[in-house]
C-alpha cells in the first residue's frame, strides 16, 4: 500500500524531474512537471470532493487527505529531490582558493 501510494510516485517523479532538468536545452521544460502535477492533484481533489455521491454530499476530509494527499506529497517530494539531485551533480561549484 505504501509502495503504491507514496514511494512509487516519489521515484517516478524524481526520475522525471531529473530527466527534464538534464536533457532539454531550454529551461521552460523544467516547469512543466511541477505545473502538471499541481493541476492533476487539484483536479483529483476537486472531483473527489464534489463527486462523492449522487445525493450531493461532500466527501469526508480523510479520503481527500489519503488518496490524492499522500500521492501528491510523494510526487512533489520526488520533484524536489530530482531537482536537487540535478543541481548537486551538474551545477558548477565555486571553490575558494587560498591566497
């Protein structure tokens, strides 16, 4: 359960963000995974909140925190870690020399 809801999205988004930061030449491609992830997480939460039942009642908050919440947390943490991995491996480092 933990693997499918948190760890798998974390690893997939880490690989996606690292690849998007590393491979394309243009910088605007780096903003696409976070923006699409935010739109997807918001839309899943919105449709689960409003489409919970036919009678019009809203979804319990616990279900919103569990299903889109844990997965979205894994995705956004993976995106951040992928960006940090890229910065760590490929950004130039400034080394202070002795004078």
